[in-house]
């Protein structure tokens, strides 16, 4: 079974631009979560989607948004990019997004590394 | 908000040595998770703990759910070169959900 895939793997943008990142979950998984990873703040939860609905949200500004399609694929968008948005953006999928852990393991993709200049 | 304090931040050990790291929180968690992240990859779940006092093993890895529910420990016995990486503890911010908070990570380096 193919793992979580994220595209693109690397991206360079300039301040003020917007960016869209894509995540394809493991086949059959309906929950997709997004995380931002930076050296200073570590791994931080952005949001989770299940059945095309945002179910949970982290403490990020409205510039960060996402959506999920009927095939469970998800995209996240960051508008008006700032230098501090440079990070590794990780996507994780799980079968139903239930209690975290074995059985509802979050499988992470390799991430998209975004550099904002 | 909830935070997880993980220590040590880094470890430099010799191959064959045992490793211990821990994670503490000011809040109670009902699930503790331990992940490992290799360079260029996303985190991979190593062990999940669901009950206070629980001790669970996965090969040479053993993790414990603290009695107070505010801490957890991960031990690696007889370390080998492929153990190199960053280890994270994590717990769900919301009970029964996938919204996780992560510790800062422990970077493990092994000298052969």
C-alpha cells in the first residue's frame, strides 16, 4: 500500500506570495492532518480534515487554510507569505481520525519544505 | 496551551549503550505517543501508551506511561547505528482526537 505522498517536496517563494501544498493520504484513510515543523517551534498542529470538513484547528492565523476533497486528498494554502512561514509542512493520514495511537496511527508523509525569501 | 517538555534535547552515545529520555507535561494526558523522525522523512510512530503505569515494548524500545499521567519515558537498549534520529513524545490535545502536541524532540547521535 502506498504511503502518504506530498507535493511538491521543495518550494521557494517570496514574501507576499501565496502557496498551495498537496497531500494524498493512504488509500482508505479519511482523516488528514497538517503540521508545521520549524527548528524554533517544533511540530505544531495546523488543522485536521475528515469527510471534507475541518474538524480541528490549531492556533495559526487565517492566512493558513485547507480543504479536503471527496477522495480524501487535501490541500493547504498559505496566503501573503511571511519569512516566518519557512518550515517543513507535514501531512498525516489515519483511517478515521479517532483516538490517536495504534489502530488510528497517524502516518506522516515526507513533508514539503517551504523556503520564503 | 498544553506543552510537552522533553529531555534531554540531544544525546551523544557509543554504540551498544542504553538510552533514556523523558517527557513531562503540566496537564494530564490519557494517551502518550513516541515517534522517531529520520532526516528527510516524517515522524513514524514507535509506541503508543493508553493507561497510567503501562509499560510497553517494541523490540529494543520500552516506553512507560507515568503514574501521574503527566510524564512518559522511552528507553532504548543496546543502541545501534540505525537508532540515530530525532525522537518525539506526543499526546492528543483533545481526548480521542488526532490533534497532537509534540515535545521538542531528543536528537540521538551514535558514535560507532
